[in-house]
């Protein structure tokens, strides 16, 4: 495939990962347009041996593209996506702006690629923690039938972008002002159980995303999900402890076989993944799998995934690759 691609938010963490992955996966790009805010206008970024100038994001510039990847704010997505989609540009959005819209597919290609059929040029990339959790749970769901899960996440500072990384760096040298602005607390030597804003029921917006998005992706509207999302002073890769309850009897040996033979999972039968081990990797790491001693027909596991790769940029690129495959098959 030789395609024309635009990336909005090209100078951010996820945008930069997009560019690296396009090269790494040897995608034939006929034209690459990079967009960002005015402060990045004219900045040069290298891609496939060429130097590409970043352009200030403006509506008239979003023309003659096959795909637009949005890795910026919800506000930007809401403003620019409807216009681009109407101009027959396929928009793949990494924000939460359209994830729960009835007519917008919310897709993890390894799980629900069928949702891409008959899309209307707007496709949502799930929340990074949702992707990591469901990539671990889906093989077990196919065999045992998932009825619900309880998850505690331990999320890296890069989940909020460059400002999160800079805040941690400033904390290390004793400047805590940025950390207070970004996280509401000092992040160094700390754990902050608040990601997003709290809702009236006490759950944060990050926690509600995991519940609502999991139900939509798995087409399980009665799926029970409870989560607590925590920010830790880690640079990259999210970790989580998951207790998953199943409808059918859970067999540990069968579960280990399913996970160890899954090409998208790094299974640790006698060890465990960590953020340092899984950073910059495409696969999700799973370890410490065991029968839960509190719930019947339940498993407990430790899961780690790079939230910038599979949790964001890679998943979106895989969506594009699947769409191109659909075109070839027609």
C-alpha cells in the first residue's frame, strides 16, 4: 500500500511514536504531513531519510489525505474530525472524543476488527489502559467467557504526555511546581490514585473509560468492571493487577497454554513482566497467573504493556493496516 497520511500532534509523545512505527513497519507512505500547534510550526522531523517540516494545524491544510491520525486533545478532535471525515479522509482518533458514540467503531484489531466494516470515516482508538487489559483478557474470554474483572492500574507519567515526563524530571531536582500543576501532587516517591476527574459515584474518568470501553469493544453490555487507576513515578509502560471472573470453570493449565501460544503476548510462566522489560515492546506482558482464592472461576494476573505503543500509536496503525487489507479484499 502507498498512502497519504497526516498526523495531528506530531511533535508529542504519541505522534513521535507514530512516525517511528511507520518507518519500523515499512509502510509505503506516498505523502506524510505533520501538524502541531503554532509553537512547532516549521520544526523539522526526519522520516525515511527526509526532513519534513511541521505545519501549523489549520482546516484548509487538511486535504488530499487518505488517513488522519489524531493524537492531541479532545477539543482538537471535536473541531477537526467532522470536517475531515466529511471530506472522505479516514480519521483515527486517539482521544476520548468519539469513543462512546453509537456510530463510531471503537477498535482493537486483534479483538473486534469486524467493527471496522461500514465505518463512516471516524474510528476511535481505545484508552491505553483498556487496550492493555483487554489484550490480556481476550484470549481467556474466548475460552472461559468473561463475566467481569477488577483491575488496579499503575500508570507511567508519560501517559499524560511530555508534561508528565518533564514534571518527574523537575521533581528529581527539587522543583515541584510543574508536578503540582500536572498531577495535583508531587509525583516523585509517590503514588496518586487520581487520573482524570472524579465523577459523583467516586470513580475517576480514567476508571470509567475502562468500564464503558470494555463493554463496547467486547459487546458485553452487562460486563462488570471495577477499577482503581494510580499514577506512579515511572517513565513508560503501564502495569496492572487484574482479577478476572469467568462464566465457565477456569482451568489454569489451559489458560497458560492459551497465553503462552498467543503471538501478541509475552507470557512469563515462572517470572513476571515489569515496565522496564515491556517498554518499547509491541506485545503485552503477562505473569503471576494463578487461580484466585477469593472468587470462584476466577484468575489473578499481573499485566504490563507499553501504553505509547500498543496502548496508542501501534493500535491505530494496525487499524489502518486492517482497513487497507479490507480494501485489497474487495
